[in-house]
């Protein structure tokens, strides 16, 4: 029986559970002996001209060996904006601010000490003379340029435009019985991986840099470092230690990583940096940060005739990956629906806030949130059950690729089945009955039922000729095997799953297979882990390499057994070749590796990205007197094709659901009008805890893709994409009978309470103890 | 100043700066790097260790405050190469992904079960409120703690 599809426990766990992982700050290496520590001095002002930076007092502090400012690094290139030609390249980020600081938390200088505590002390002695400039914080102000511009050379805050807003059809909604439009906020959130950013760097006598950095793909990190340092990538070795979560925010490299490497070269001494959580919350890229205007129109029978999405994206102070997010949102704008007509345009602006980058889902949760909110707004307007509106408008099941109006090619899907499955699993009808009773009784705690349908894109790849990944599989004479992969796990469990894939082909036990990643000298090429690409491309490459290895070994076995290769059968149970009809005449793979190395490196190329889909139902209790939301249930159908290890796939789903739900009712990065971050510590940022979520209910559905032999699509971001709108919709649904149509995320008690106060039906609850004696503890 | 304490059963005596946090002492001086620093506000619990059997956040204690006391880190939990029932349950239930919160989460769970050997799901969630995890959504962590409680009730030594 195949090991694939079974709940194999992770091989990496014993280490994590006993000695703990070896994260960058844990790395002990003789090359790092005597390393100095780098501490960043960061701007406390959102927008200011830097008149001078005086490090003299800091240099006299105990343990300080050096200090550097933007002027010292002025010869280095900017961290370039992504997608040249699409994003304004004048809006790249300097490694240390030079003449102007553009967000609170921007690195301005570094102090170098023998001990990290000394760095924290000495950083306070760096005297920076700031001349404040008008901060540009509000998105609309930024777009109009009224509040000033961040980059005078560009003379605009617009970093990129996606589609022509002036070219939107004037007749898109002609013929609609009902048209609803609303501007909604997909708020800025912090990826906040538990491990903050870090670097350990040393330059060898050969002039090469070795850098340990927590990342999502050592090869991409090497490229980014090379660009920022202005050197040949061949001169850099990036090593990826264990990585304590990433969620999109550890792709490539940040200015701080490059500065630490630069310091190590300048001082001829190994250098280390481990950021504080405060630094992490103000200087690691944030996610989402879109203002969306949705317009939806159709008939009173529930048929949606037209949908329009207009996006205003906040890139933060510099154009990084966040500037590109509208492209992904637009690609997925109509989601799983068969709208008659759809349009989407976007514009990205810079503001004096932390730069925005990828965050779990990166552009697709924003698309789903917009369309799912629009569907509910439409359903409320025509007075139809939101489930019925979805039923009417979902694309029917398809088995041949379906091309959307936005150019996405959905590989396979059965969206109506996912919706019916989740409604059944949630017992939707009973929930509505329960809700009706509470409404009739006027309970203080009202029940909300929300849903979402989604389709997302995974494994998009950036390369021409189709998304791809490489893998090497080698058999050793002792019967063990090693896999080299271009993916880069940080919690996903590739060490276990890649071993399962090879084991299934080669008959070598999982615990005898070592999986290696994240060393650019060992594995020079690779796409890393992000966009939920790893299994469908990296895993497929491991399987392909294993199969090709059997072919290579077959010829050697034929020579060894003096038989015709065509007469040999591979017996995975014994990990050996045998002559057909004569099982005694056999040779194990291990022996074939004894005389000559037995390995295959291969590249798997997919025909394109895949499009996982699903549907969520969320159930909340909302206290109509206090606005407090209690998330009671999340039921999720997430179809990501064939599942290789259900235990790990479920783990991805749980984590995604929680992160998405947290955006709906808890998490938000907040700035005041001057650009001061008000959520710069874990005491202020409402990071989701165990008490704020229930256990989740997962229903399985697996529609294989034909785009890889495994039949697998990506699962890493599904939960985040589906749960945010389901939870948001459920909160609004709880108050729908009072006339509440929309509450922006996060639906904090204050926002919910305010929505109730201004709702037409709120008076019902203004008297005391209305209705029932039901406990407030929803 | 000189401080004497017991770490994972071993008596130690070290000269430390008075302001040295216990977590940094464990990581830098003892070479015990399972406990991690995940925040600077006593919020996340990645640094949780046991002090005389009760879970504490080692980022919020000075080393000198642990003088004369008994500190247990995740490294000191497994005995004779056998995972502790809580560690075993975390593996069995897939209660960890990236692993960064894990040593602290496990120690918090051990502390929780010492105080309340048969917690309900709600009690587990409340007991772990001070330990953050970004990967698991807490689902499998809660299952793991409940499973560890069951395993302990079934006769395994905590």
C-alpha cells in the first residue's frame, strides 16, 4: 500500500520538541566566533529631512566598535522596486535612509558592539537632527498628492497603475434591477512570524560572503543581497537555518540583511543581528492594505450581471512587493463566479508608513474579501439568502481549463459542490432556524452566519516557460537516501513529505531519507516556498527525480544481473530490482550505488499554476450591547487536489483559517495622523491567542489537477483566503435584521457597537435587557 | 554578580550582569537555546520555562531572581531519550509547525497540566493564552494538551 495519503508523523519534530530548532540567532559556527552585533537606529518620525547624524557620543559608549550612517552606504544601490517597467523605479528603498526618512522604523544608522545589550544602550546616543516634513498617511490624500509627495523626483505618490480607471465602461450596469456600491477596507496587518528577522554574516578569505538568514528561499535571498550589495551572486553563499514562520514576509532580503553583510565586510569581522519584536512590527513588511470600491448589479432573481472592483493599494513608504499586489487581486477579481460582465482596476500609492509586502495569500485574500462582501451586499439589497445568491452565480463544474475575463486559466473546479458540502457540514438550515429564534426573541447575543466561496491561484511562478522546480535524489551504499530541494520549508514539513514521495517510489523508509534545502552552494537554483507552490512543483520534482533514478538504476541492475533491462521489475517492497519470473535474481538499489554514485537531478515544469477552491461557513455570537464578537465555528471545505499527508494538510488549513479570522475581527496595524505606529509591540498589536478561536471543522474534498502527476494543488494559503470574508460576513449577518449592511475589518467591539448605534433597527436594543435572559457569554 | 541556581538538574554558579535576563542567561551562558525570544513585552511566551515546576516567562525575570531555584527548560524535559508525554502528544497531534513557539508552548502545557491535570478545552485555551503561535491556529496544540492529559490519566508519568 502506498504511503501517500497517510498521516505520517513529522520526522523533524523530535528536534524541535527537545533541543528546539536551530534558528539564525541559535547558529553556532566557528566562522562566527567573535562576531560583533549590529543594532539599528530607526527613525521616530514618519517623514523628515535628515539634517545630520552624529554618532560621536555613541562611539564613546562601552563596547562600541563602530557606527555607520546612510552616508557611509551611499554608494550602494537601492532595494529596487519589483517588476521593472510596472512599478515606479524611483521609489526603491535605500539600505539606510540618506537625506529623508520616510516611515517610523526606517533604519537611519547602525551601531556595532561586542555585546547586544551594549548596542541597545549606545543606539540611544546617536544624535539625529530631523527636520519634519508633512506626513502622507491617508490613502486618498496620497493619491491626490494634496498632502505632498514622498519622492519629489517622481512628483507623484502613484507608484503603479493597473488598468485604466478612465476607461471603465459607463454602461457596465445597464439593465440591472439593482446596483449596490460600497467602499470597503482590507486593512493593513502584520505578518508577525514568531521568529523575527535576523542575520549572521561573515566574509571568507576568498572574498565570498556567507550569510545565515531566515528566508523562504535561499536562492532568492542571494539574488536580493547581491543586488543590494552590488556584487556578483556567485560571491554569496546563503544558508537557511530553521525558520520560525514567514507568511510571505521573509521572501528575498530586506535592507537590514544587506547592511549586516556590509558591516561584516567593512569591519573584517563576523556580524550578527536579531531584531526586537518592536522593530519587527514597524520595519518588517506589512500585508494587505487595500481600499476597495465594489459595485455589483443584477436582477432581483439573484443573478449578478456585472461586477466592478476598484483598488487603491497602500505600498507604504517604498515600492516593494506590496506595490504589485493589485495585479494579483485583479487577476482573481471575479473569483469562482460566472458574472456576465466584470471590470477591475487598481492604483498603488506610497505613504509614510511601513512598506507593504506579501502576506499569506498576497493579493488573493483581498480579491475574495471584495467579491464575497459584494455578493452579501447584493443579497441583502434584494432580500435573498446569500447562499442562494451564490448558488445562482457560481461557475458550474468544469473539467477542462476555464479561462476568465482577466486571463486566469482555472485548471479544474467544482465550486457548487464545495458550497453544498460546507453548507451541509455546517447544518446551515438549523443555523438559520436558531438565528430566527434569537431574532424573534430579541436576544442580546445574536447569531451570525457568514459564508464565502473562493478560488485562488497557487504556484504561479515568475519564470518564462511555466513554473518549475528542481530536485536531486541520491541513493547511498548504506541504503539511505538524500534529497536536495529548491523549496524551503518553514513549518510546512517538507522533510517528511518529500521523504514520503521518494519512499513511495524507491522503497526506502522515510526515516532513512534526509532532505536538504537552503544552502546556495549545495543547491544553487530554486524557487523557494511561497504562493503555495512547494508540493505541486517541488514535491512533483522529487517524485519525478525518484522515477528517473529508477530508470538510471535499471540499466545498472541489468548489467549487474546480466539480464535484459526490459526484463527487470523494480520491487519497492525490497528496494531492489529483480528479474521477472526469477525473484531470486535481484540487486538492491543500495548496491548499485556502491561502485558509482547513483543520483538524478531533474527539473519538473508545470503547464501553469493551479487554482484550489473551496467554501467556508463561519458562525459568530455578537453581543448587541457591547459589540463583542465571539467566533463560535468555522467550517471549511478546501479542495487542493490530491492530499499527500492529511495530517500536515490539515495543519496548514487550521493555521490559515486562524490567521484569516484574526484579520476579520482582531488584527490591524494602526497609525495616527502623523504616521506614528500605535501597534508597535505585542502588547498593542492584537495578535490572535488560543482563547479567541474555536477548534475548526474541516470537511474534505479533493479534485485532482492534471498539472502534475501528484494531482496536488497548493494548500498553504487556502484557509486565510476563505476565512476572512466568511467571518466578516457572519458578523454583519448577525446584525443584518437591524439594518446593518457593512462593518469594516477588524470588527472590533467599538466598530460593531458604532454600526449598531447608527443602524435603522438599533432602537430595538436601546431599552435595557431586551428580550431574553440568555447569557452574554456567547 | 555571582548567582547559583539549578538548571535541568545541574547546579551552576556564574558571574552575571545584574540586568541579564534569565532567557539570555540560558541561551548565552548555558547554551540552552530551546527557549526563544519572540517579543519584548511578556506577551508571546516563546521563552517559557519551569521555575520550581511552575511555568514562567524567562524574558521577564532577571537571572539573579532565579538564584537558589530550580529551572527546567525544554532540553531538560525528555528523560533517557524518551519524549515527555506532552512532547509526544505534540508530535502525535501535529501541534507544531515552524517550531519557534514550541519549547515555550510545551513548557506552558506542562505547567498547566501540573496545576490542572484534567482540563477542559476551554481551560486549555485559557491556560495557553499567554503563548502565541502563528502557524497552527492553536487547533492541534489544544488537541495535543488534551491528549497529553488523557495519556497521563491513563498511567503515564507526567
